């Protein structure tokens, strides 16, 4: 992957601030579980999907981890963090430069696409941290993987995730990393368009199975929006940003984090009613739809008869 060009000024570096203890619902022990997800579907939501996956991996009922949920599945937003000070990233680390260039590319692409529909794109911040950090949605932990918090419109990323993406999920290369960032930016796009709030309202009062099914549509749409970004970013670079190998690596990453694949690996069986992100085939299909069309209108998973 060739990701050259300008760097974003919206990177916050908290890696020297030290971690914050605790977590959501009592914290999670166990190894790092890097899943490139976390849409914040419920009101003020934080890492809901990541928590569900963590529950599956640890063999725990995911609902029991969501101690902040009141009736109807509405998330009770954590108090605003008392410590949010950060600084621009000045690290010359190649990974930081890469992340910053990917973020700048998403800003350019979505800025143009929003302008075409008569909207203004508000650029999110991307926070680099280690181990744990405070967010407007609660305490974020690296074990949850990258996530987006709609409460402060920030994407949170512990760079150690990229190492586990290559080793644990066998998805090496930079384009899978860019796909992860673009997926979280896709959740930001959903938030700006009002989709996140509408989904939260619809999910109120839904059964667990129906709420999960709605979450799948949200996540697949974010995959499609990541593909839309990649399509436009590649065109802007004369088709030289990515090649077939890059695409294959990104598709392998999407396959590796399908609900069916994760459940089969962690619990030996597949429970479709508990899916929150979609199957491997669905994630690949919607990412490819965005990549091949470059049209955000093709990402309407909510009206799709077949996912």
C-alpha cells in the first residue's frame, strides 16, 4: 500500500499519560482481544460490539458485561472524563505517520462527499493511547480494540493492535490497518448523518435478537463506507494506492473478524441470533460493494433484503 501525502492535524497522543484503571462493568482480565469494531450504537454508547465479542471469547454472557444498560437496552452514559488533556502527535514513528496520513485521507474523501450532498463534514479526532484511557463514553481499554465514541467524536487506537492484527488474525500489511481505521471513521459518518441516534431509538424496546440484527446492519454499513473511502482515495492517487494483494489482505481481515468465524474459534459453535457484526461473507461482500462502487448510497444495509 502506498499512503503518501499530507498528515492530519487531528491526532492526539496520550501514550505518555499512563493508563487508567477500571473499565466498563468491572473491567476484563485476560489477554488482549484486538477487534476492529466498536460503533457505540446505544445512547452515548461505548464499545458495545467489542464487549459482546469479548464476552464470546471469554465464554461470558455478553449481556452480563453490560452493567450500564437499563431497561430497553439504553446505555447510561458514564460521567464526562475528568482528565482529557492531550497533545498533538509529534512522534516520528512510521506507524504514527501512517495513521496520520490515513486519517488525512479520510478527511479529504469524506469532506468532498459530504459537500456533494450539501452537508459539512466535521473531522473527528483520533486518539493514540496505551493500555487504557478516559473517553466521553467511559474508560476505553486496549483489549477492546479500536473503537469510536460518538459522545466526543473520537476514534481511539492502541497501536499494539496492529501487531495482533497481523499475528492473531493473520492479516499483515498496511491496508488491513487502514481498513480498520476507515471502519471506525465509517461509524463517525453514521453519527454525523444521524444514523447512530436513529438506531439507538429503534433498538429501545427491541428483543435482544432483533437488537443484534440491527447492530449487524450498522456494522456492515461501516464496512461498506470503509470501502467507499478506499475507492475514492485510490482514485485520487491515480489507482496506485492499493493493488490486488492489498485488497486480498483487507478481505482476509474482514473474513477473520466475521461473527461466524469468531464464534467457531472461541466457542466451537455458531449462534446466528447473537451475531452483532455479520458473517465473514457478509463483511467481505459489503466492503467490496463500497470499494467497487465508491458510492455511499450503495451502503444502505437497512433496506437491503439480503445482507
